[in-house]
């Protein structure tokens, strides 16, 4: 090699030819530090890149039984990949590497050796993943589209397998997978399930798993294949969507396709009766799935992008009404998970048993859904009346630790059911008092059946026409 072309390539190649790998490791470390200090003015040549590729090529031959790599080759490989990682952030070097057929053959073999359980947590594996991310990010530019496609074609199998097997460096491999499938529909069910499981098991911050799951949720393939996912993965997926919608993620609300909503409605209509089996062995997770789906639909029913689709699904509205009637009657007939809890201590500070119950908030979500669907829709308003949902709604207007904000949702539902509907208004107007409801809360406050009449009289005798300015 001509020394005038590149001092780095010449000096490193000389040490490499002498098989002095300890010295080679030290020289690579020194070069990297020097580069970081002067990277703006540092000149890199194609010979430098070729020299580093030659080192990786040689180290590939040193992997032994079970992909074992003896000292000092792990250290040399780490320093080599670390330098290549920063080199490829320059567009011309990335272009040179991508157009070099040797690069793909060398690094494809290297991935076979390092993307394993044994080597998955080695530092050189982390730098290798970061190098791939840098190449993919350069490939996002309009004039570098072939970068992305070549990396995808040559490395996607090994990268996907490393991600699925969870060998290590979850953050880096998640960044690789996200950039690898950016603007592509993920149609690999095993990979999709791995994304969902990794998200559910993740205990540290990893925004790329979040990005991936958001991308998957907004694509049609996941919903067409929803039932083939394990139940645990479906629960993670639905809970993720619920958390996003509750946090008022406008982008997700805009991107959820009609096919995803139709699948959610199908799950609700086909499986809603499973909630009555919540106490049976093996049914808790199935009940949780229906509960998550109902919560999603009830939230989406308040969104103008989805309300028309939901209001047109009369079968779902009838199903929700029947569920509400049956759940309410069941809760009044015996001790079960649907029986309202009206103790102040539980309302102010619900126990973990209440929080963790699969049907926590189920009745409130049903009322929320029914109320939202009746908004400016006379057909559903009338259907709520003929199905005798109105008396049930009024009877649900009590505080319940199992259903937060249930009173507020009842009030909104009655308002929407009666808006511009004289017949429904007449039903409310024709109601008469038939006694006082026995309430655990009133008993805790010391209000018994003996003094309830006096309490009512005090409320009734308030002068509503006084003009002292108070309201």
C-alpha cells in the first residue's frame, strides 16, 4: 500500500500484517480518540474503510466452536466496529460501503457469529447495531433510497431473528427494526408478536418499541390477523391503545383505520357475554380483553372520526344495552363482581382487588358508549327507550367504587337520550318518587330511613327565588 494515500490505513495495515493484535487494538483506540477530537477537520479515505473491512474479514476466521472468540480479537473487533460506526455517518462513506459487495458478505457472516445468545451482549454487538442504524438513517434521504433497500434485503432476516430471540441490547435492536420497517407494513406475525411481547416486558425507557407498536396498530395487517395473536399479546396491544387514547394522542386517533374499528366491534359483539364467566377458571383474561375493547370503543365514540361508523352499527348498540340490563340486574341480585361497592373508604381509596378485576369500569364504559351513541341520533334514542334502557340508566346513578364516574356518565347519557326527543323526555317527566334508596354511603354518614324525610324537606324548602346573589 502506498503510504501517501492514507497514513492511518498504511500504519494499521503494517501492524495487522505483523499479526501484532494487541498493538493493533491500542492503535485503533488511539485513532478513535484522535478522530473524536478533530472530526470536523479529519480526512477519511476509502483506503481507511477498506483497511477496517479487512480486519473484520480476518476476525471472521477466528470465531471458533460455539462462536467463541479468543482474546485479543474481541477487543480488536470492538474498536474496529466502533470506528466504522462513526465513519458511516458521512454520506459518501455510507455510499462507498453500500456499493461494496464485500461489505455485505463480510458483515452477513459476522452477524451469524455475533447475533447469538453467547455474543448477543458483547460490546461489539452493540456497536454493530448502532452502525446499522446509522446506515439506515442515511438511507432515509431521498437520494439514498438504495441504502435502505440493500440493508433490508441483506440483513433483515438476521436482524429480525436477533430481535425475536431477545439476545441483548433491546434499545439498539429496536431502533434498527423501527428504521428497517419505516414506511413499510410489517407482515411478519412472529416479529409483530415479538414487538408486542418486548413492549409488555420492557422495564426501561425504549421509545423505539413505542414507535413500532404505534406503527403496527395503524396498519391493516395486525387487525386482519388479530385472532391469531396469543391472548396475552392481544391484551398488551389493547392496553397500549387504551393508554394512548386516554392520553389524547391525536395522531393515533387520526390514523386508526376503519378495519381496526370493525375488528374491535366484531370482538365486542362476538365475545361480550364472556364477562359473565369472569369468576370461572381461565376466563379472567378473556373478560379483560372484552373490557379493554369496550373501553376503546367507548372512548372512540366521542371522536368525530368514528362516531358515524359506530352509530350505524345497531347490533353493537343493542348488545351494549342488553349487557347493561343484565349486568345491572345481576349486581342487584347477589354478591358478585357486578354488585356496586358504595363504601366511602373503597370509593376514596379502591383496593388492588377492585383495581385489578377484569371488569373494573365495565358498566361505566357501557353507559358512556350508549350515551355517546345516542348523541343527536333519534333512531338510537328511540331504541334505548323501547329496550327499557332508560330506567336502568337512572337506577345506575349511584356512586360505585367499581365504576369511577358512573354518575357523570349516566347524567350525560340521559341528556343525549332526551335531547330533542319529546317521548323520552316525557318518560323522565312522568317519574314519581316511590321511596328512598337504601345506601351504604348514607348509612355511613348517619342518615337513616328515620330522618331521610326531614333531609328531603330541607332540600325542598330552600328558597330558589332569593335575590341575594348566591347560587
